[in-house]
């Protein structure tokens, strides 16, 4: 695998953690100064962040790398630059990464829900690709007890699936649900969450992923390399679109007359995302079908819901690959290709 530009050669994944602990005000981090391909990232030694009054300083053990992180690094679709932690011309947050799992190192003056030593997981606004990250306390929860830190970090796409299927899609027991992109980071969680809610799930993925998706609970699988799901006669109460690779007309065709289409992706390019958003907004005025696009908004309450699903064995993380902190660029290149099977995880602490 290619590696990103290492600004401090002495900090190998194995030895760097030891030195980072010794130099208490410094840490290893992946630094993001301008938008572009993952090659714009550098691996450096930077100042350790200090938590604000409502924040928690987390010693990061593992982080999730997903397509959302790829969007943040590339700055596309351009809508991501409207985020408070992004910027129109260059990123405001110099360390990317959102999903993480680790131990609490320190807490802000107003934080009462956590204390040093607690094992937590959650979603930082930015900064997870580093030894330490500050996270608002309301965006953290106690780590599921039987998951490793890497498995907990692999829940990074689960909140997107949870909000899309349960909240935006309003899935009810007995409904028929189609998951487009069922073998990806979001899709693997969407299949399991829909099943946990009592739905009958049809998963769309390639044939090589069919066995995996069935093992997650899918009632039936459509191999998109051999079969066009839009050409069949099946109708669904919900179509959850995790990839944005089909036309809205095709996706509406398989909905019931009052069914719901929910998308967390409109495609990888800015113009495709904006086009899908415009189509959804306009057509919603003229149909009984419900058409929605959404952007995930992580919360501690959703992390607790997810914790319950995992601890009751109704859902589990699927990890495809592990990368070292120095290999974040490789990880983001991989997820940016759109063919990851489940979640990609960054090992920050080697245990």
C-alpha cells in the first residue's frame, strides 16, 4: 500500500505511540491543509488539543474511515464545505476524522457524565485521525461492553443507517424494504437495523457479497451484476439508497404508490448530489410518494440506541480492512472507490 507523506520518520505505528505518551503536549496526527485527493494529507507531530468546558479529551484507540471522511478531505460534493468545521476554500479543522473509540483522558469543567478512564465511542466533529481528540460530551456514549475499540469504531456508519431507516424512513414491522448498496459501510448496518425493526429486507449488492449480506439477515438478495431490481415486479414500502448510483425514476418505480425513498448519498460528484437534491425537492410536490435526502446528525441518544442493538445481538459491525494511523490516505483512497465491504478501521493504539 502507498503511504502518506511522513513528516516525522521516527514515528512508526509501533514506536510512535510510545514517544507520543512521553511527550505529553504533542501527539501524532493526520493533517489536512487543503482540499484534494487523499495525497494532500500529511502525518505529523502536533500539539495535543485541550477540551473545552463541555468537551471530553479522548485517547483515541481506533477510528472509523468512511466515505464521509473522503468527502471532507476532497471537499466534494461542495455542500460539505458549508459545514462549520469545513471552509469554502480550505478546511478549518486541520485534523480530519469523525468516528472514534477510546478512553477518556480528561473532561471539561461542565462535563459530569464521563470521567478519566471511561471507555467511550462516538463522533467528533473532526480530529479523530490522531492520538487524542476533543469531542462534545453529548456526542459520546459508553462503549458497548463486548466490543473491542476497533469494533466500536466500526460503528461509524451505523448512525447514518439508524437515522435513515428508523427516523427518516419510519420503518414499521412487516414492511418491505429495499437496501441499495447493502454490502457497504452504511448498507451492512441498514440491513441489520431494518431487520431489527421487523421489516422484510431485500438487499442489492454484487454476487460476491451475497453470502455476507444474507448472514446479516437479508431475506433476499439481488445481484446487480446479473439482475436489474428496477425491472422486476416487486414493490417496496421503503427504498434506502446508500450509493446514489441509480436514477430517481428507477428507484421510484419499485416503490409502492405511497412508499418512501430515503437517500444518504446522491453520488460522488457535486453536480450529481445537487441534481438528486433538486429532483427530490421538486417531485415531492407532485407525488404521494415520500422522497427525502438527509445528512446525518450524530447524537449520544442514537449511540445509546445502537449500543442496545449491539449488546442484544441484533446488529454487529462488519470490518473489511485495518490500517495504521500513518496509512489514513490509503484507507480513504479505498473507501473513495466505493467498493468497501463493511467498515474500514484505523488502528491508532496497537494492542
